[in-house]
C-alpha cells in the first residue's frame, strides 16, 4: 500500500470538511472525532453537480447513515461507502485513511468503491 501524509490532525476543523490535493486528485477530508474512525476521506468531486465541492458540504445523519450533503443540489453521500443516498447508482470514491502520531495518512493506491 502506498500511504501519503496529507496533513496534521490539528490542520482539520472538528465536525467539518477540508479539501486537499493529492497526486492531482482533490480529496474531501472530514474530521468527526465522535464517530468511528474519526477521519473520513472521499473524492471532492460531486458527480451530480459536476464540481469539486464535497468538502464544503454539511455533515449529518440521514436515517442512521453518517453522510455529507453536497452544497450544490443537496444529495447526501455516505461517509462510509460514498454511495449517494438519493440515487444509489451514484457514488464517490472512499479513500482508506489512518492517523499516526497526529498525522493524517491516506492510502493513494487502494481505493474502495
């Protein structure tokens, strides 16, 4: 696996998203310390609104599914699977992430869809 140090945990805002550029790919990082695993990383590309905006979405719980609402058309994407809750055939990539010694690492080789 190819792990890349993306940022320090202190760079992230609690209960919010932040964008990061990794190897020409825009990622959306969400820091939710009260949820497991605490950090969630998705592609920043909204496939419905066709813009890099997922990191600016509002995080919430839709019928028990932790998700982020796209700021454009308000579709909700699962933070665990990337699946759009309103349109199940649409999803965004979810990236494996880990935190070590206060640093946030993203696996740039293995992607889950």
